[in-house]
C-alpha cells in the first residue's frame, strides 16, 4: 500500500512524502529554520541524512504522545 502526500505551505511544494509498507520516504524536503540548519552544520555532511532521519523519527514519536521512536 502506498500513500502519497505533497505538502505545500506556499505555491510550490515543500516536500513529497510517501508511505510504503511502513517506510516513510520524504523527497525534496525543505525546512526553513536557520537554528536547526546551524545545528546540523556542526556535523560532517556525510551524517546529515542519518541525523535528519533520527530527528524525524523523534519528532513523529513526540507527536504520537512521547513514545520512544
């Protein structure tokens, strides 16, 4: 089962989000947050995808009610 959502807060989409068998795929995600970007920039670029993935899991866990991701 594939669910797909295009998120747009402006005229152009900020992310293309898909859920396929429990796997969340986020394509072309744009996050306008200079403070968050500064935190991410403190790490090697090779780790940015891993750190962002963990941040999304933690954030979604928080939205679910504080459960551990």
